[in-house]
């Protein structure tokens, strides 16, 4: 089995790095967005910068709060503090489209998510931070606004697979949001509130669902969980409630959570600049230790499609990249018994 590599820190931003994301189609391509208004494209294989695109103008400060690839990997969405969501073409590095007055304008990290089923559908946090803007990238204007889903700011948003029990329309993804009011809500793309639950925390900064199809049979396999990160990490099981509380090693808030593609390992990015790792068992998570640390807060993290690389975004103006091991497919595939 190939061993884990050494972390490298790439400094191609002149400001705090707010977001990172891997392409779902290219196993080595990833991007970052920062407070300097730039979207950078990299190759993880050579740890090199491929392209840099300036979203902002010199006269207007438009810090980038979040970045995300579309499902087909052809576009990058970048949410800015100027209430604009920019759509960048990956091949040419050109801005194709911009949606004004639809994205969160605050200083905190915002949320952007793309539908894993339909590559043209995406959502971002609205201007006031409490609702969502639904976008169809084939249209020049936002598709719909889902107002005041939460009573406080939304810190994270993601699409859930249709196999999860909350669905309003057959074979359509649902939207999971986490708010600083301590609640998580599941909404349909039409704005219907399908489910709401408390994470047993005063505020939730990050959410992450287990990657497999929904399975609630603990005797035959893992519970399917929604992990909620704040001052601690709580595991929510549908129709059961909060099943587990995972304590951090200190009081630093969790800003991002991400599972590997088989759901066996969970990574957390914290306010103290440390990346931590947990092993997932059928009924609990075990803390494995600190992976590496930035000099500033880690604000975002992502893992490549085949679990080969992990990247982090930090306030210290760097992007951290770590080779986790061999790809989890083909003749190099390996697994671990837990």
C-alpha cells in the first residue's frame, strides 16, 4: 500500500484563501478562491499552478467566499462579497456568466453547492445569509429564491442523494443547510421544507453526509449519518436523532467536514489551523490524530474523487495539499478492515 506523502503549502494568493474544490471529472484538477479576488487552477499531480483568473476589478473589492465545480467539471462557480456569483469556464479561464444581487455579502465564509445529478443546477446563500438562491446555469437570471430558511446565517449547504428519506419529488436531489442558529434543514428545490433537526449545538458551521446510498440498517452495515460541525461534531441519524458526539481535542470550532469516498475516514478542518482525522466504525467515530497544521485558520477542505489527494484553504494565504495514497480503483485499489 502506498504511504501517505508530506504536506506542501502553495502560496499563489495575496489574501486569505476562502475555498478549495476538486473537479469531479479530472482526478488531479482543483481550484481555490481567495480574498484577492482570484480563482486559481492547479494540478495535484505536479502541485503546480495552471491558471489564475481575476474575478474582481481593481476599483471594487470582491472577495471570493466560496468556489465549487459543476457536476460535469466544465465550470467553476465563485461567490463573492459583492453579491455576485461568477461562472468561470475551466478550459478557457473566462467568465461566462455572472448573477448579481444573489450571493451572500458578509465577511464570513459562504456556501455554494452544485447538484450531483443535474450539472446545470446550483445553489448559493442569498444576500442576507438566511436563504438560498436557486440557479439554472442555462438561464441568465436566478431561477428562484428560497427566503429565510434559517433564522440566522447559513454557513454550509450541500445536495443530498435521492436515496435519503427526505424527498419531495421522485429522483430529485434535496438541499441540506446548516445555520448558525444550531439547526439543519432539508429543503426541496421548490423551497418546500421537508425536514428540520437540531444538532445539539449553539451553531453549526459545517455539514457532511456519508457518501454511500442511504442505509439505516446498523446490523448489516454503517448507519448513514449527517455529521454537523461546530464547537464539537455531532452525528445525526434520520428517525433516530443525534446518535453520537465527537469531542475535539480543544475548543476550536470546526469549519469543514469531509468523508473519503468509501466513508471510512472523516477529516475536519478547524479554527486553530489543524486538520484532524477520524475513523468511522458502524456505531462510532474514533479520533486518529492531527494530520497537519496551517499557520492560520483552515476555512475549507476537499478530497479528490479517488481519495488520492486532500487540499485545504487557510487564512495564512496558502493552499495545503497532501497525497493520501494510491487511488481507490483499478489494480491499485486497497481497503482497510475496521
